[in-house]
C-alpha cells in the first residue's frame, strides 16, 4: 500500500518543484506601444501611455503599417518597445513563461525602421 502513496508524493513534489521554476514574463523594461486585432479591420490601436524614445525615427503606427502583416490572421498582435526596438507579439500572454524578446514575431529597429528579426515560420 505504501508504494502507490510514495509515487503520488513523489509526483506532487516534482510538480511543486517544476512550478517554482516557471517565472512570469518580465516586461518591466518594455513599454506597450499598442495592439492590433488581426480579424476584421486590422486597425492598430496605440497605447495612450506609450512614450516614444526621442531617437526613434519610426512610430508604432508606422511599424504596424509596414510590418503588421507579419502577425498572421486570426491573432491579436501586441506591440512593445524598449530603448532599441519594437517587438511584435502574437496573442501576448498566451504563453506566460517566455520572454518578449525571444518570442517576438518580428523585431524592428526603432532608429532606422528596418526589420532586425524575420518572422519565425511555424
């Protein structure tokens, strides 16, 4: 009888250990620049709290116009920015254990407006 209980306790202990290793996304050094819903009008909605860095030559609206198509149909796309670039994320928040930079669909240089990271093919 103790054998199944030990297995259960070991499994519970392992789950607790694994859950402690999963960290939420740290986006403290990113600003939300806006969102676009890819269904319907595909309109970009700027975040009113976004403060564009002075050295950026391209606005979030221009990024959306030039690169918004990289967010595939039927996804929402959230635009973030740091001091260097814009990051386009599909369905931000769906996978809370991954970082913004590593899961961006596209990364656009804020100074030049050039695409720095091509979209990842599924």
